[in-house]
C-alpha cells in the first residue's frame, strides 16, 4: 500500500517548495476513501499547529473544521493553512475551483479522489453534482472528468499520489522563488498589494460616491489589501468604515489585517 509514513520526505519537500515560492501546492490522493483518510492523517502529523478546512462528510474526520459541499462557498474570503476536498461522494468542479483560493501561501490543497482509472466511481461522484432531487443521476459520458484528470496530471505544482505507490507523480513548477517584499512597505507581500492599498487611500480622500473595484483571482490578497487600508485609514483619523460580505467569516481576513495595523 502506498503510504506517506515511510519518511514523509516528499511531503516536506513540497511544502518547503511552496513556502519558498510564496505559493500553494496541490496534492491528489487517489484511492479508496479509507486509505486517503489514513494518508491525510499522516500528512497532517508533519504539519502540526496549522489550520485545516475539510469539505465533505463529517464522518471519519476530526482533524479540523468541516463543511459540507453545499456550504463550502461560505468559506470564501477566509483563509486556512491547508484545505481538503473529499470528492468520493460528490465531485463538484465549482467547489474544487473555489476552495483553492482559501489556502494560504505555503499551504497544501488536497483532493481525495477515487482510484485514478476507476471511471465508474468518478462518474458516480460527478453525477451526484448533476442529480435532480428525486431522480437518479444522469447517465452519460462525462467528458469533463477526462479533461480534468488530463490537466492536473500535467499541471506544475500538483502531486498525484495513488494507492499502491510510495511517492507521488509530481511536476515541479518553473520560475524563481518568491519575489522579495517591497521595500518601505513591511505590511505588503507584493507591489500589486501596495498599489491596491494606495488606490483605496485615493478613493477615501477623493470625491464621494466614487467606487473602486479590485479584480483578481481568488486568494490573491484582496481582503488583505482592504484590511490593511482600513487599518491605516483608522490610524489617520477616518471613521465609519463599513465592511459588507455574505457572512462574518467571509470578511474575517479584512478585520484580521486591520487589527495587525492597529
């Protein structure tokens, strides 16, 4: 049986690489669900004192916060060191894509998937996402599954560990390690973040009712930039800053970064 308990060196090397580049890394555990949960427990023994979010059924998992697939979107805007999505009972591409933005830089995004070549299990899990209440899942070839597996097999920075193996298939990413933090801005990670915070300041000092829209992929630091700017504005004497979001958890990072400034 493939296991990470031999020495765990490959897990440690992937995490070290992620931290050096200031990026996330992906890991697919492909096999029976029991095997995958065992591997997950061993992996998290290597990274104690980290926050974990598990998307899937609550049974058999007590290593951190758990949300169902239906409630997964409530985590958007939050951050966790590591995120796990259990795709055995339900494979929802929208959830898989959305949850990647919750992982902090240097963390792991882990998918628990059926055996790689067990197309029937993949199709059953994907069919649950398409099933209409009271009816059986549609019976049709799910070409998306073939495309999904083809992409992540070749995508840099994603390891695929299959039951029966002792090390994952892994394509290391190209590029240089993380760009140094901008000088003169100890609170910023990138120049993009500096520019976003400056833009918020300009709007706050400019004409009323002139909006600012920040556009970027999930997990790129929009909430962080807003929190930093809010903290700086409060220190400068501005009052009455209102933060709006779908729920309290979604705006948590804004308050966290504002608190650091204050």
